[in-house]
């Protein structure tokens, strides 16, 4: 079983029109706080990002926001436990990944999809062995999950790598899946092997 002391959440900087997403962001925040799991996220005060952060703080939990300089003045959440301002979007993402033990995507748009795709790729390459999961509320991610299945069926994604991205419909269930994820890293390129980047190289990405 994995120790989850910090979980990184990717989610919309908007709240969207379906109230189930705001509700699930609130529920996830509450679940993290109640289970002593700190939140790492993009540091914004708006949308589902703001809702999940507020919910953790209201529950007495710890929240670390990591935001690039370009966004920090306009949208940074003013009440976080810790706010880290980075020079670029890339250093921001690398630090979010380093600081977290697992990753959860909630509903969102391109930004959420970018972060989910990147961390899944990094895991597939063995840069990190940290579990990744999707909170699939109201079938929001059904088409994306079907796309992953199709990619595996068509031989563009190895079945064992398809299984690296977990999903569940409730926060409690998803956190349990992440905790119990025992998928061991296997190199994507079996003939050559893909060495993981050393820790100091990861933290200096620009
Ligand atoms: P999106 O799903 O397009 O709304 O983008 C949300 C994701 O991208 C979040 O997980 C953030 O890490 C990042 N992001 C996008 N917009 C912002 C913003 N205004 N403030 C902070 N982070 C943002």
C-alpha cells in the first residue's frame, strides 16, 4: 500500500455549468482534509481549482499552490498554506509532480487535459512511479477513457500502460485505488530501456 501524504489535483479554472463538478470538487477537498492528505494544485482561486482548495482549507487541511509568475498576480488564491511562484509554466508543472505522491484529474478543459496527459506520459516512461487517477463524475470522462481503450485496441498504447490511468466515480473510491496501485514500472521501450531522469535534472526543467 502506498503512503499518500500529498495529492496533486488537476481541474478546471472554471466551474462549468454542471453543478455535479463543483460538488465533486468540494467532496474531494473534504475527503483529503479528513484523511490528512495535503493538496498540491495550480494555485488559482477561480473555478473548480478554487473550490477544491477552499474545501481542503475549510476542513483544516494543508494546501500548496504552485503558480507561474505570469498568472500569480491576477488569479493566485490569497489564503493558501503555501504559495510557490515559479518562473515558467514548465517549472511549475515539474514542481507539482515532484511535490506529490499521486495525481487526480477532475473535470476541466485543455489545461487539465495537458497535465493529465503529461503526468501519464511521464509515468509510462518511468520518470515517476506515482499513481494517476481520473474522478469520472457524471460520465464526464467517458469519451476520454473510451479513447484510451481504443488506443490500446489499435496497438498504439500497451495494455499494461493503459492500466496506469485509474478511474472511479467517487473521491473515496479513487483515493483507495491510488493507495493500492501496485503497478510496477516497466520500460515502454523494452529493447533499449528508458532510464529515468535523475532528480536534479527533473527539478531544473525550463
Ligand atoms: P483548464 O482545465 O483549461 O481550466 O486548466 C486548468 C489547469 O491548468 C489547472 O489544473 C491549472 O494547473 C492550470 N491552469 C489553467 N488556468 C489557470 C489559472 N487561471 N490559474 C491557475 N492555473 C491555471
